[in-house]
């Protein structure tokens, strides 16, 4: 047992309570007081009771206090809602709460502890209902009240972060949906594009094939090296790998065939969500017969643009395939006859890039959300069992000694050392054996994170590969990071490659202690899959915007180009393929979103 903790049964520290029973004839579909049944618990109420009945029952019978933790005793067992105190009534016996002994237990702690309880009978068997006796016999670990509060606060902070990320993801998805509706229909045009859109029949532009499934009774057809995709994997949207593998023999003895990369894939069959779902493959693979592959044709269309067009047609494709013509499924004929409006290929590519960038941002946020959810699970396992303590008994006895220890652990540092630690954080986050991390990318990321922090960027100058800081390379962060073995820099004919050093963990500890890990997380969420050329474009345009703001000049593609052209070292940038007007316009918008009203 953890020092200072106790094991108690819930029945020893609380009493199970429930509301008075409400009968069907006492409810209505409209009213003042929402009545939550087990089916609407935690959702929108679909029944109401009168204010008069509510006041009467609230006064006469058990009723929760604000902060009490309501729990489902039927249906999906153990779902919880913290009562916010607003007038509402709850179905008796199906929704209950504990009236706690506040000298032993706090509701905030209980709300988190409920999430790790595995409800079962006293014999350990699974149950279909949480009877009062089962709840009362369930054991709970109880630290002192002060520690309960600290644990609850720590876990609630992570919950708030998770909730804010979920809201941000939904907002980004809504923005993307609106952008698709505008850019894929021509209602809104990207700068520099104004030509007419033309209508094409899909079957006239490219080839369309469906796949096949080798016999599942012949083992030598399966377990080979050829990727084989089932229709359920369409929901992954971007296909970098699939679960199935078939052999050459399996492919030859079925209607399966190898399709090239960059096809638009469409689900043909099924009454679930799969029919009409679009995906895009980044590897060559085979598919089953319920998937159609629209082959790429670079001369006539951009495949990514077509993917977004088809993806936006989900509902209309399902409607098309639900009638007699489709007999409950799409066919190659129906897909071939689809009429698609498209601009010229360069505009298609620009639109696809905008939407792809938005997808990448959402993907990074979703990965970050999954990471925080995983962290939350780990924290619960550690904090609710006492393996990690948030209240240190020794600290209580000698807070002055604790402050001295904390101060001793804080290293002295300056801008050069800050850069060394940040470079280590960048290498740790962005290093990949498959995609070498070079100095140019590290410098651009370091520039961008300084902008995010609203820190001094005067060390960065307008070099050919710039913004670029010689100081950081030769006498600042980079040599310090190497000397301290946070990183190692390997040189080859292709240039310098940054890799993790044996003392990397020390630098990561500094990042955490100084509150800088969030800045690295921001870089990852924004730029994990951004190319070096794109980073050069973004950093160059941002530095130009900063200069224009200081001079009181308007930011536009023309003014950015004029500023770049006026600098001898930067002038040749305008000859690069990724510094076209549309690219600069996109970078201006991105910079304004990243650094609103922030000057360097």
C-alpha cells in the first residue's frame, strides 16, 4: 500500500442515490425541464417534465448537487457526466450518483477514478447492470484529500487540452469542407487563375479498372509480397500501406491486377459507409472487386485534384448507386459516365496543394490528439495507483530545501545554449533514416520557431538559402549541440546530415523544464511533412513580410517579389519553380495565419 493511501469500498465513503421515478405520462416532447433517460444520457434530451413536477420532486426526494458525478447503471455501464447544476431530471435506477463523505473523498477525484474501474460482480463475473450492491462493494484507492485534488487537477488539465484539440480539429475540418466547396466548384479562384472550366466525362480522360480476390481456399495464393487492399481500408483515405498480401500466383489466377501509384479509388458496393468512399493510393497495389481504380493521366488532370472532386461527391455517388441503375452498388459504367468540371492542370495542382496542406495540418493535429490521449491513459495508471506522487511529504516538511534543490537543477543558459537545445529538439522530432535531415531544414525550422515565440531573428540574414544564420552554425547553437553530444552531424557528398546524439535525452529534459517542448510540438504539427523547398519559400516570404511591415508597406505578391529581387543574394530565388506567383500568394496566406500581426 502506498504511504498515506487507504483502500476503501465505495459503500464506506458514499451512498448511492437516484432521482424519483418518472412515468411516461408525466413527460412530454417539449417543455422546460429536460428529462434524461439512459438512451439520452450525456446527449440531448428528447423528453421533458413540467417545472412544477421538477420543483416538487427536487424538494421531496434525492437530487444531485452541482459537481456530483452521475453514472450510467444500465446500457453502456460506467459512462459518467459531472452534473453542472442546471435544472434537469434523471431516470431513476438507470442513472445514479454517489453522495460522498467529503472528509474522505472529493468528486473531482472520483470522476477520474471511475474511468479505471472495471465493473464486475463480487465473484468477478461480467454484469449487465450496475446494482447498488455492486457499486458499494467496489474498492477505490484513496490518497489524502490534498493529493486527490492535485491528481484531479493534473488529469483535468490534460482533459482540457484534449478537448481543445478536438474542437480545433472539428474547426479545421469545417474550414476545409468550406474551402472544398469553393475551390472545387470555381466559386472562388486562387490568385493568378482566371480561365474557363471545362466539362469532361471521366471515362474519356482515363482508364478505370476494378480488382479481384484470389480464392481464399488456396493457401499458396496468400501471404506473398504483393499488397492487396480490401474495401474497408478505403476509410483510411490516404493509402500508404494495406494489411493484405497475395502471391504472384494468386494475382495471376484471379481478376486482381497491380494498379499504379496515385490512382483515385472508389468503393463500389456495400450498404454501409464504404460505397462511394474515395481514397488515394501512394503505393502500387491490388484491390478487391469492390474497389474501382481511376488511373492517373498527368496530361489531362491532376490525380489529387480528381480525388478531392470525387471525395466531395460522396452523397451524390451513393444516391446514384441506390436506384435501379446502380442496383445498390456503383459500377465502372456509372463512374465512367460521371461529368466532371475542371480548370486547366496548373490550377488543379494549385487547388490540390491547398487542400493537401489542410489535410496534413488536420492529420498532424489528430496524431497530436492521439498522443495526448495516450499520455492521459498513462497518467491515470500512474497517478491513480500512487506509482507517481504529486504531493511530496518531504517538501511539506522543508519547502525551503525543495526550492534550493529546484534552483540547483536549473542550468544557466543564454541564446546560444537555447539554440543548441532547440536544435536537439528539432533533430529528435524530425530525424528520419528514410528522409535525411539537413542543415537547411534545421535552420528554417529554427527561424520559424523563433517567429512563433516572437523572439529576436536578427541573427538570420538574407542568404541564397536564407533566412540563414551563420552565427548559429559556426559559433552558436549547432557547435554547442555537437560538443554536448545532443546531436551529431555527418557529412557526405550530398551535404550535412543531422542525427541524434548520445546525450539527446539531456537536451530534451531542458526543453521540458524550460517549457519549450510545446514549441517543438508546434513545429511538428505545422511542418512535419513540409519539404525543404516549401520551408525556404515560407521563411523567405515571412522575412519579407516583416521587412515590409517595418517599412509601412503593403504586403502583396508584387511587393514580396520586388523585395526579393532587390537583394542580390535572394534574387535568384524568383527563378526557382517553387517561387511562382501562386506559391508566394499561398505562402503569404500561410504566414499571416501562423504569425498574425507579429513582426520579427
